[in-house]
């Protein structure tokens, strides 16, 4: 890939991912009181910058890795295709919107059912109280922007592409492209990392117990399998739509539950 195209593709995807990184600011400000002692004396703006720096660095690494490797594996980003060859995004995305939304909603339903089954064993004791509507809207925005966009750039575009490429070059050098087994291994490993990556945020609102860890990693890894398959078979943006759909469904359920709770009070 010519350096100029790499640079433009990287900048386009990095800017897209930064929407999610910036969406973390309210959450960072809410957790200032839980920071290490050496950071408590810093002004809020400095705390935000320090906290965002790690996410920005990880995003830059993932976007660079995916930009270099994904097209070699037959993996697509419609935004990258737009930058590289001028392919319109919407005509390529539109035929798969229904599948993306359907699988996102189905995954949400499966998570709700499994969560009800596993709840008696998870032993969850929430640190914070019940969220208000503003909290739900904030969580929706962060879920769509950081979860639906930035996490997909990190875990699918970056990590999954790298795992698939490394496995291909180490174990399947005689093939012109990685086989289905290698792609599923990359999907599964990136999905597992996706699940593990949710533990730090969970630790802010509930004590981590082994049943809760297994439940959180397992349910999120299940989503990682769905989003990874969509990335492999269709495009990164189809995976983003599916991931965002999950958070929209979660917002709707929590809003209905809050309204019913208020009505019954």
C-alpha cells in the first residue's frame, strides 16, 4: 500500500475511533475519586488527558496494525475502501444492515436469558445505586461510540487481524490466505480478549468474584464471536452496526425497567 494511502486510511479510522475515546470523558470524571493517591492532586483536565492517553495509544497501534494487515487477509473496512479506492460506503453497507441489527438484537436476547440463568451464581453486589435516565443516555452514547466503534477498531480491526496474520505466517505459510480454522481461532482469541477487557470497568461498580468474572468474560466473548464473524464475512462496519445495536437494545430495556419501576413506586 502506498504510504500516502496508508496515512489517509490510518487518519480516517483513527479519527473515527477517537469519537469513542472522547466519549469516555464523563466516565473518567466520575471515577476521579477512585484514582491512585499520586493522581488525586492533579487537576481534572490533567487526569482526563492522562487517562485518555492510554486509549489513544492503543487505538493508534490497533488502527495501524489493521490498516497494514487486514486487506492481506481479505478483511474489509468500508471506510478504508472509501479512502483507498473511493468505493461509496452506504451502498456496500445497506444490504447487510438487517443482518447486523438482527444478530445484535439476538445476541442481546441471548445475553439477557443467560444472565437470568447465571445471576444466582454471580453474586453481584453493585457499588453504585440504580442509574437515572441521564446515566442511561450517557451509557448509550458511550456504548455506541466506544463499544460500537472504538472497541471494534481495537479488537477486530487490530487484534483479530494481527492474530490471523501471525497464525497464517507461522502455521499456514503454504496457503495463499489463512484457512477458515485460522480465522475462527483469531475470532475466538480476540473475542476472549474482548471479554477480559470488560473486567476493569466492571471492577469499578462491583467486587470481582470468580463466578462474576466467568459470567462477564463468557457473555462478552460470545458477542465477540458474533462481531468477529461479521467482520470476517462482511466488513468492519457491519460488525460496528451489530455491536451498536446491542447497546441500543440494552438502553431500551433499562429505560423500560426504570419507567416501570417509577410507575410502581
